């Protein structure tokens, strides 16, 4: 992890602690410990533990499907990585996203670095796999969100705040998808990014990345980057498996939220409520990382209360939901970084002189 990322991580940890304290004060002063305890005592412990365990397993399966999609694309681009190593590298990148607000950029750069050192694959092919996988993912997400917004609108009597938020998220997802497609289809877009990066490195006098040889390698990797996209443009069938895996990942992620609500004994939840909570959680968490701690929790309590759920019940539900969707993944990612990641990140051998790949679909 670079010094800049390290400083960002320290700031995020500080805000995590501050957010937890703020949420704790909110529950104490505005909800009441006695009411929270009363709600917890009414929960069916056996049912809760059963469905809570199902929710955790479903989350792990959803993330495994995401990894399988990415690995399939890597394999198509002749970058060979075992599923076990791909899953470990995914978790390390996911941990970066959960801690540092970087809109998935931090995680993708981390994965690119680790896969590059693990496989000696060309950076252009690995970067193309990341962009392609994100395109597939956001195609699924955008389609699902568009369908959800349409259903919500057809239901009628939907609060303007709800419909407005979902439409805003849909527009954001569409913009992100268009940017990725532009990067994949317009060679000039990535050339500008690479040239700009080299100029910045030279201005900062970072010789390792700004020398003539480094610039030449960057151009060669850029050529492989577009050669990779040509493979998928000429053979769309290679995207079929990633699409299936990403669809499964999306549906399983939705199921996680349903299982948590079922574990707590919620009944008769509207489609509108369920979709709103899912997209609020995923959108805020993805964009703010560790800064979402506390703020997102309070927002969700307010949303639950808006839909007629008592504040004490809402507080317990938010704690259970966030423990599955944020704290458990964060803990697993931390263990991966400590036990496996440090050896891979800090002690990995340098393979910067690896030759560019000549791509043939695997």
C-alpha cells in the first residue's frame, strides 16, 4: 500500500471510530438502550442465527461469483490465475474499497498490482480484464436498477424522495457505464490517461515510471489493452460466462438483505422499501468506504422509521444488516491482508520487466 493510501486508510480508520461513536450516541440519546434491549429480547434466537448464517454464506457466494466472473475474463486473456489466488486477491482489493473511498479505483489498482506480480501477465491485459468485468457488472446493475425504478414508478403513490434517489443512482450508474465503455472503445481516451500519467511522473521526478523505457512499456501495454477488447468485440460469446456470474452475484447480494430482514422477523416488506435500502446501502458504501460508518447507519435508521418501523427496531435491524454487509467483509479482508496480503504486497518479487503478452483466447 502506498504512503498516500496508508494516510487515507488512517483517516478512514479515524472516521470509522468517530462514526461508531456518533452512531452509539444516536442510539443512546434518541432511541434508548432499554428499548433496544426490549427489541433484542423479542427476537427468535434460533431463527435469527439460522438466517443470519444463511445471509453470511450468501454474501460469500455472491463475492465468489464476482471473482469467478473476473477470473473467467482473465483466463480468456491468457492470464492464468487459480481460483483460490483470485479470491484472495479479490478480498485484498475489496478491503481497500471498504476502507478507502476510491470508487473501486483503489481496489482495481491493488488487484492489477498483485495479479501482475503473481502471473507475470501484461499490465494492459490485466487492466482490460478489470474494465471488462466492471462493464459486465454495471450492465447487470444498471439493468436491475432500471427494472426496479420502472416497477416502483408503476406502483404509484411512491414518495418523491424515494423515486428521486433511485433515479439519481440510475443516472450515476449509467454515467459510470458510459465512461467505462468510452475507455474500452476509444483508444485515444486511454492514450490521454497514460500520457498524462507519464507527464505527472516526470514532473514529480519519479524515474521508475517516467523513464523512456517505462513510457515504451506503457505504450506496449496500451496496445495489449486494446487487443484484449478486440477479442471480446469479435467473440461476444466470451462474455456469456461473466454475465451469468455477475447476474448470480447481483441476485445473491439482493438475497443477503432479504435474509437479514427475515432473520429479524420482518414481514410484509414492500418491494419499494427493499430496493431502496439495498441501493442506498450499496451506493453510499461503495462511494464513501470507511467514511460510511455511522453516517449510513443513521440514514438507514431514518429510512426504516420513515416506513413505519419503530426506531428501536430500526436500530437493531441496521446493526444486524451492516454487520453482514460491511463489518464481516472488512474483518475477512483485514485477515487476508495480515496473513496473506503482506507477504504478497510487501515481499513480492519484482517482475516489472516481463514482456508484453501476445494474446490468444484461452
